[in-house]
C-alpha cells in the first residue's frame, strides 16, 4: 500500500492523513532501521527482529504488535521512549503508542520469504556450505567480510594487496603483517577477509581471529581458573592468528608477556600472524619495546582514510546491494558531506533507504539532506553524555570525571564510560582522556564491568536503559 494517491497538498490536514495512509510495514521498517543503529545487535535480534510489527495506526495512535507477552512487557518498559522518539521524528507528528500481543506478528514474518522490515546491508554473496561455515565459526571468521566486497582505492590498496598475498601464501614474505589506520577504515574487514580466504583455500587448517581485548580476557580467565596450559595450547596450534586492535594490550604487563611468547612460538614455527592497530605502533607509549620490534618486523601497511573517489565507489557498491536506485550526483553529495569513516557511510545509506521508503518517493536531494541530518543528530557529544549522567546521579560533572574512589562516585563514572562507548562510539583512549587522563585499561575494565552488570542485574539494566533513552531522546 502506498501513501494516499491524492496529492498531499490538497488535503486539509496533510500530516494526519499522511500518517493514516502510510504503509505500516514501511513505517515500522524505518523504525527498525533506526533501532538497529541504536541498539546492540543482540538486543535488536532478541526483541525486535521478526517479533514486532505495526498493527494499526489511527489518529496518531500507533499500535505495536509484539510476538509474546514477555516481549511486549520488555519493549514497553525499556524501549517505548526510543520508539516514540523515532516515530515522532519520521512522521513529524506527536504519536501515542499502544502495545499488544499478537500471534500474527510471528506468522507474518515466517511466511514472508524476504523479510522487508529491517534494512541492513547484505554483504555476503553465497552460502559457504555447512562444513566451511563450521570452520568459519571455530575461527571466529564471518562470512560477510570478504576480499570481493572490499573495495579498493588509493588509501587501502597496499593493505589489500599484502592481505591477499598473506591469505594466498601464508608465512611467506609478510610475517607478521601489521595493518594500521583510524576508526572505520576497514581494518577488521581486511583481517576477516584474510581469515576467510585462507580457510577457503585450506579448509583443514586452524585459524583464529581475536581482538586483543578478548585475548586479554581469555588470559585473565585462564589464570583465574588455573588453565593456562589449555590457553597456551589454543594458540600454539594455530596456522593463522589474526589479532585485531593490538593497541589494547599496551600497558598490560602480563598480557604483553603472554602475547610475546605466543607470537614467538608461532613465528618460529612459520605460522602466519596478522595484526591490526589503530595507529603506528611506534606511537604506543605503553607498549614494550620488544613487542614493538616484533610487530613491525614483517610487513607494515597503513590504511588511510578513504578519499572522495573511494567513498563514492563504496557508496555505489553498497547502494547496489541494498537495491537502492540512487543517481550518481546524489552519491557524490553524500560522499562529499560525510567524513572519513566507512562505517558512517554505511549508516547514512541505511538512513537514506529508510527515509526514501517511508516517504515512498524517489531518492532526491531532500532525502539525502534529511538522512544526513538524522545521522548528525544521532551523534551525541561526549559532553552531552557526561552532563546527562552527572545530573541523573546528582553529581557535579567534575566529580564524575574525577578520581574519587568512593562507591557512589565510582559506579556513575563506570556507567558514564560505558555509555560513552555505546552511545558515541568513542575509542577507549578518547574516553580515558575525558576522565582526567586515566589509563585506557581502566575504561576497558569499566565498560566490561557495566556490561556484565547490565546482563545480570535488572535494576542496573533499567538504570542504564533509562539513561540511554534519555540521551537519545534529547
Ligand atoms: P575498522 O576496523 O578499521 O574500524 P571496519 O573494518 O570495521 O573498520 O569497517 C567499517 C565498516 O566499513 C564495515 O562494515 C566494513 O565492511 C566497511 N568497509 C571498510 N572498508 C571497506 C572497503 N574498502 N570496502 C567496502 N566496505 C568497507
Ligand atoms: Mg575494527
């Protein structure tokens, strides 16, 4: 069902009618697209995808159907504010929400072959088949990130070329391979593509992709459980080890020690190691000299932020995959307006798709502007997040950022760090800088801690959710 066939300007109350006649599926699709960007993947999958729909819209009252009573309660309590905020923004009116349980929601979803509710960038071409899928899983390699969907330009061509060489001829000339570059330039994508391509060629080989944070956590757990031998075994038998974001082990003594041994052992056995880092490792002041030397002892490839041409090429390719018909001058407009992170480009494209679908119109300059506007609005500054948390806990911002160890200050501070990480996607270093230049490992610890508390303590989950929705709604 499309928007009213009558032209909108001839209607006395255009917005209300627009709202009534709006395609429910499209509208909910837009809401889901935004929720997907705002929530963690797991939360989104658990509560929204395929489990919710708009059942009815009348006089600005939107009835949201939920697949089960439990689902309904959860969404009503935690996400009502966020959903309303998105609906108000995309419809331009002050909506009211009602929630109900409807078994139709699920069956609707099951009978539809291609789910249309949520847009996401479809990344992978073909099903790898069950056996390969299994080795991907063991290696923590995703089928979505491949060389074939990695678009090459000037800024990343060296990294791409040596990445391919490593996948084709592991432990050859480039061992270790270290790629470095800023946020969202494709480091993780490249490491994953190396893992994927390597496994396709060597299905029986052992590969492992791991972030240095997970490596650290694994190690700490192994020490606690007195299972260091198992920990060692896990790494020393690998043919390919991909470690993402090695900057996080800087400053952690025992992790560096362990990593040094793992590295040496694999290297001595002629096994391939690939590392990524968010900067030139020589700039990591807390990284042991001997590790620095190891890291840059093979091949080092820098990935620069994408230039305009590459941004355009990426947007074109992703638009095509999304099935969006968007004229080249408009692609250019997006590419010019948006910055250096490819993740940001993807987000913008999803928003353009949502806006276009919602208004059921061709993508034009207006659509692009609205979408970019939404994107910028969605980004909260660190200062806004800090203010919000401080006022929630009735603390001065200075205390929140300060060094007091008293419990009533430490918890809000940890929550603030967690929210900065989740809501504004800041790096651990950037966050640490906001808190009197604390060590970034304190931030990692705090974020992990709050994440655990949110999972295990409903009261804390509620506080965090309240803060989150406050931050996104203002
Ligand atoms: P980083 O790890 O450097 O922060 P990612 O690898 O996570 O960045 O990339 C961010 C997003 O941009 C991912 O969705 C990734 O697939 C996409 N991306 C990055 N570089 C490219 C590229 N050259 N071609 C296509 N997509 C890319
Ligand atoms: Mg990454």
